[in-house]
């Protein structure tokens, strides 16, 4: 699926924050009486999955971000050595 690109010294390295932003209007308050789909990111770029459906009462965090079409999502995985 992915092509190894190696190190190309002609490419300029930039931070994602230089050209992407987290939209402030994507946060919602959780309502205990509503049901929500929790998304997850699959490994090796295989896309998004609905990890589970939960009621608002089951969620500990009271604010979540809403995923909308054409948004970039990524998962930062901490690696322990």
C-alpha cells in the first residue's frame, strides 16, 4: 500500500501545523441521553472504523470532537523502547 520514499534532500520538511488546523467548531458537549459512534484509526493506512457505539452516559469525557467528511484523521502512537 505504501511506497518507501527514502530520504530525499530536495524535500522541505514542514510541520503539519504550518498548513493544517484543528477547527474549533468540531467539539460537542456529550448528552447522556444520546448514542454516539466512537471512531478509530486502523493500522497501516487502512482507514477509519467504528470502534463501538455507546450511550453518552457511558462516556467519561464530556466533550468530543466530531468527524466530518474530508477531514484528516491520524493516530499518534507512542513507542516504548
